């Protein structure tokens, strides 16, 4: 019992397992995989060795077959030559037999005639036989040379034979039958030689040295025009292959594709001209054909460029067109050194495409500038633009500043694509389109101002409203943005680009072309400046007109500017003897201008020029309105109006006061003075017609000047604030900075006014402008 229990607790080991069995049972799958892979690699090695051996044996067989093919080819050529020679001999034999039969028939039919003919001297027969034998040998030699494609030797032999036998070059009508038959035989050999030379020249894979030999052979045979045609066909085929190889890159490199294509085309044309001169000389017949061929190739070049150009509205299309113009005209100048002038033809062919691209790009520019809500293009803010435009930004005019940014960005983007020669030939077109874009932008800004504009009756223009300016600061911001673009950003962008184009012209372009470029550029830029200045003037005049009309017609009572304030029944509020002052409307005008000047100083920071231009134009608008207002003069010229000398004095004082406002503010205008003088003269005539003597009723002119200056000083030195703001009081007193009497006029009227692109000089301010002009 005990032993059985022990056996249960410790089971006995029946046998010991060998190590090999353990290895076979427990070896890893990785080892099995490695062994299997090694076996497969060995099998693959054997297969590769077998394949290499087979390839080597097949390659040797291929070489052997190739050598045999070459030998068979040579044998076929020799056989062809032999057949050709035998054919010629058979043909000569048949010709000889036929001629003998014909002679025999003639001799048998004309026995009597033959009897009377003189017999050939016996000593000449050997010479004739020898000569005939030489001809036959020569013809046989020619046949062999032609069959063996020894064209140069055949041509030299023909030339030598024609020199030895002068009768071969004569007319066939007077020659004997032997000479005629011999010439016919030579003509047949020439035709065979020509046919073979043409066949060689027309081979697609022929090299130019071989072609040149064939062409020279044709020239020796008198086939010069045909030889030139073959040469042109060769270069045309060569050019076509290069163009076809380049076409796939048109979509990958759209900007460089035209320049590369022009290089290929014009280099082939140049090489053709050079080789033609070497082979055919300066014969006008050959030269005219070269010119005609070059014109065809240039037309084909322009057509390929247009067909593979990118979308015309993209910047890359404009860049590609400008690069194409630059490169092509440069290559044309190289052709001119070879006597071939193609620049005018090229410009005629390129102009429609370039103008189409310009039109499409400026159409895109109008969408970017005017359709801001729909345009999703990103316009990076140039530091130059940001510093100049953002200084004018007010809290509610960010969209206005963005529109100015967009305008300058799109214009500079277009200008950057221009190359020197593109600017030379298409610069006027570009400037004209920039002017049109600026006109559209100014029209949009005009619609942003209060009051009706000239374009409100056009339904297609009513939607393009960038921004609505309600306050004075917003309206001044519009004028500041427009003036900054006009005076600084736009001319700087255009002039800097034009200067770069002028400096970047190639030295070999010629001094005459440089002078022409500078003259044309100066004239075009001058006209362009006038155009955009006129466009800005429309915006400025619209602002001034609506601002002054709002000022005039929005006031009521005694501060309303009308003729009734100068009538006798309305003079009780004026203490003329004790304290003569301008009438209340002109006091209010002075206050309004002072208020606007303060706002302009805050909005138009650093823009003193536009500040002065606006104030001068506003003052000028008042007197122009007064001069042209028929209702105003109708009241004064009415015979029932109670006119008094004090009314005339008041009107003249108001005119002097207006002139002194302009002089005091530093923008004295001769035009304002002329209009004020015309109003004064008309008023004097009107009052004189009613029996008022101006000599006795009016003081001296110096009194009006001093009184107007004194009034300005009084308004500036002022009284209390309530008096200054109450427009219903007798006088309107305007507070401003207190200045000394001695420095007031001189300091403000002597402010620096530099000349600029905007023509803000005194000459510009003095130029009259009719506010009723439909253009304004």
C-alpha cells in the first residue's frame, strides 16, 4: 500500500527524449522561415544565372543577325547598282538599234539622194568612232557614279564634259542629231541625279552637313529655288519638332514658356538666314523668299503663344505677355543686324493679344476695387500704403481705407508685370486703363458722399457704393484717401516703374530708341497726370458744391444767404457806423470754415496741401454760387426792391471779407479775387441803375480791406462762448487760437506750398472752374 501511494505521488519517467527531437519540436518559426527563404534565394540565383546565359546567347545571335542584315543590305545595293547599269546598257542598246534601223530604212528609200551625197573621208571615220566611244564610256561612267551615289564626282564629271564640248551648251535647234541625242542622254542623267539629290534632302533623319551637300549639288544642276525650298522645309520640320517637345511645359511654366518658345523660333530663323547667305549668296530672289518664310514662322509663333497662354484675367497671363514681348523684340533686334526687320510685324501680331490681356486684368481690377463684398482676393498691405492711408483712417472708415489699399495693390501688381519693351510699346495703353480705373474709383467715392451725383441716374452704377460718409470727418477722410493716392502713391508707383523701365533698357537698343522712349513717356505721363487730376477735381468739386449748398440752404432766418439781407428794410440789425461787420451769413461761413479746418487738422494729419486746396475751393464755391445765382440777382435787380447805400456797402464788405478769409488762411486765390470783383462791379451797376451814386455812398477800397481784416481779428480774439455759438445774435464770434496782430496775416499766408503731382500750386488754385460743368 505504501509503495503504491509513493508511485502515485512520484510518477516514473518512462524514457529520455533525445536532443534532436527536442530541437525538431521546439525550434522557432523564425528559423524555419529563414531556412525556407535561403532555399528560395538559391533557386532564384540559379534562375537568374540561367536567364543571363540565355540573354548572352540571344544577344550574340542578335549581333550575328545584324551583321548578316548589313551584308545583305550591301549586297542588295550592289545588285541594285548592277541592275541599274544593265538597264541603262539595254536602253542604250535599244536606242542604238532603233537608230540603225531608221538609218537603214532611210538609206534604202533614198538611194539616189545618198549617191549624190559626198562620202565621208576615210581619215575622219576613226576620229568619229573614237569620239562616239568616248561619249558612250562617259555615259556609262555617269551611270555607275549615279548608281553608287557618288554625286560630287558625277557633278564634276558633268561640268568637265560640258566644258569640253561647247556645243552641249548651245541651242538644240541648230545642233546635229548626234549632239541632240547626246544632250538628251546627259539630260536624263541630270534628271536622275536631281531626283536622287531631292530624295536625300527630303529624308526626315538627314543631318545638315549631308543636306548641305545635296543642296550644293542641286545648285550646280541649276535648281537653286528648289534647293532653297528644301532647306526651308528642313528648318521648318526641325522647328516644328522642337516646338512640339516644348508644348507640354506650357501649363507647368506659363510665364517662361513664351520666352523659351521665342528663343527657339528666332534662333532657327537667324540660323536659316545665316546658312542661306552662305549657300545662296545675296541674290534678292532667295532673300525675299527667306523674308516670306520668316514672316510665316513668326505668325505661327504668335498663334502658338496665344493658344497655350493662361487665362487672360490672371496676373501670370499679363506677365507671360510682357515677357513674350520683351524677348521677341530683343531677338528681332538681333535679326535686324542680319538685315531682317520683323519688329513692326511682330508688334502688329502681338498687340491684339496683349491688349486683350490688359483689358481682362483691368476688368478684374475693377471687380477687386469696386465689388468689395463679392471679391475674395487677399490684398497684402504694403508698409508704404499702410503708413500713408492709415494715417487718415477714422473710427468708421476702415472699409474706405481698405478700398484704397485694394486700388493701390491691384495697380502695383499690374505695373510689376511690365517689362521695359512692354512699357515702351504698351505703356500708353496701361496708363489709359489706370486712368479709367481711377475714374471708376473716384465715381464710387462721389457716390459715397452726401447729395446727388451726376451718375445717380445710371441704374448700373447705383449698386457700387463702397461707403456712406455722413459726418464731416468721414467726408474729409474720403478726400484725404483720394488725394493721397493721387498725390503720393499712384504717381510714385507709376513713375518708379517707368524710371526702372528706362534704366533697364538694353544697351544695344540704340540711342534713337532711348530718346523716343523718353519723349513718348514724358508726353504720356503728362497727359495721364492731367487726366487723373481732372478726375480728382470732380470729387473735390462735388464735395465743395454739396457742402456749400447744404450750408446755404440749411440755414434759416438772418443767417440765410440771400439778397434780402442787402435790402433797405432789413438793415436795422446792423450798426454800421459804430461797428461795421460782415453780414451774418458770411460770419457763419467763417465759423463753418474754421470748424471744418479744425476737423481737417485732426483727420488729414500731415496733409496741409489738400487742407488748403479744400478750403480755397470751398471759399471759391461760395462766390461762384453767388455770381451765378439768378434768384439772388433777380431780387436786387427788381425795380420794386428797396435798395439803399448801406446794402451796397454791406455786399462789398462781404466780398472783401471773403477774399481776406482766403488770404488769412494761407490760400490766396486770384480767381476768388476776380469773381469777388465781378460781383462787386455788378452790384455797383445794379445800385447805380436805381439812382445810388457809388462815388458818394462808398468809402475807399482800403477801408473795406482794413474793415474785413479787423473783423477776422475780432472773430478770432472773440468774446464769450455763448455769443460765439448763438446764431440768432447780431454777430457771430468765432473762437480760435489767439495770435498777435503783427503775425496773423503774414505767418498764415507765407506757409510753404511745394509743387506736387496734384498741381496744388497757386496756379492750380487760380484756375477758374465752372461748377455747372457736366464734366464736374
